[in-house]
């Protein structure tokens, strides 16, 4: 049986959209260094449409790249450390609880993420994973589990993690230093069982059970504490880190930054984290620097107010950037926001039934149908 092509865009294999080529960069754990963001902003300005867009997997993409500019864009991303080998470009999908180690959780998960990413890119077989397959590390607050990655390590509160496969707890706990190998073993066995499925949840039920049963001799019997319901409030505003420093959370409309906005964020020089809610976390700040950051960035369009409607709405590209869209979705959503419309939970507006960019808990509205046409 021939397997359908994996059309998830990457840096080397881009998507041909109505507004040019789209390149998507994987940010393991959502982390991006200031110098990397600056390099990406320059490439977007010189080779793309001059903007960066955050995705619902805490990645970032650039639109409007000319076909002839794709090789140069890819070369720049490799130089900046934002892309690796072509064979593994699209499989580097790792999500981590964004606040972990700074506000609750544990720094150790970032070390696990680094080792998982390194092992993933070094394993030849891993190049066969689709761009949709997703690894997760949850610190127990449930913010990663709620995103339903394919395979997750959930911190138990000590030096171990429970394995969760296809959204199902396995009752198997392994030391943190063994988590990368355990997660990769599940992914490898998934490849051995799949036919044309991209993700574990797409497998027949009995095949999913076999994957979980294959862990019966892994680690020890046990479980992480029941993950709390993930916080419903946005990570937007001023937060005190456990070490006394300040973390600022901000959003921009549609998770879209101009190159100039990105350059100013990079100039702060602090570690940056993109979240699956299209937020940007600016970390490890002193109070004085944090005050200056808000004073400079807020007038540029960065939102630091957790009550802003832009923390509760998002949208696909819509027309004219996407040929499949029935409407200029973003223009319609801006009109609703400016009119003071109320929104039902987190609404994600789309221009067709494909619902690109929707998060698992989003209320999806298909424009330009009436507001009650949602699912």
C-alpha cells in the first residue's frame, strides 16, 4: 500500500501557498535564543513577507518566501541553529510545560528535552516519522497532556516520569534519564506497526493496546500524581519566578510578529519561550528591566493584559494567503474584536472545514457563517 505524502511544511520542504512558500521551524520545547530570533527576523524581512507566526505546536513559521529564496532561507536557518539535517527537519516536535523550572515544575525537564531532541535527530529510523508526530514532557500541571501528544513523559514529582501513550496512561514509571529512550522506543514501535497512519491515535484500537502492552517490562509499576486540570487563564502579564526574577508573558494579534517586533524582543537578550497558545514568554528579568520591556514593547503592539480578547482568539491565515479559504478570516475577526464582541472560551476562526491551526480545546468557527455555526 502506498502511503500518502507527508505535506507538513518544514524548512527544506516548504508549502506552496497562495502568498508564496511557507517554511515552518520546529522549536523543541518552544525555546528560541535571542540571536536565533534576530536571525529569523532578518530572514523573514529579506526573504519572506516580513513577519513571523507562532503555531499551536509552539513552532514558528514564515510566509511569502519566493521559490528561488527557499535554499538561502534554509541555509540561514541551519547557520542560526534553527534547522538540522533535511531528513529529520520535520520530526523535531517536542513540547514541554512552558513554565516548568521557573514557576513550579522542574528544570530537569529541559535537560530531558535536550537529550530527547539530540537522540531523535541522531536516529536514522526517526526520519520516517511524520511531521504530525509529537513528543511531550509534562511537569504534572496537565498543560502538555491536554494537547494530546503521541507519547508523553509526565513528571512524578521526583526523578522519574510516567509514560503516557496515545493519550492513555500506562502505569509505567521510568527514571528521568531513561525518558528519552523510552519515548523513542514507543515511536520506533509505532513505525513498525503503522500502515498509513501518521499518529498513534490514528492506529486501530488493538494496535494502540499493543504499543502500551509493549511497555509492561519497562521501568517500574506506578503513576504520576493525577495531572491537574490545566489552568484556563493565559500566561500573559507579569509573573514572579521561583528565583525572584520576573517572567513576562505577551501575545500579539494572531501570534504574528513583524520583523521589527521580533528584533526588539530579541534585543532584550533574555531566554524566550513560545507556547502552544501562541504566547511569547520573556524570562529571567530583573524588575527594572521588566518595567522597561513593558514600556517599550506595549506601544509596539505587544499585549501584556491577560483580559485582552487577543488572549482568547486566534485564526487561520484565511484569504488571500490561502486559496482554500472562503473568507478574509483575520479581517473579520479584527472587526469583531474592535466591535467589542464577546467570545466563547478560546475561539479559533477558520476559512474552511480543514480548521488549520486549531488547538484541542478551541471553539472553532468557520467564517463567514453566523456565530452559531461552530463545532
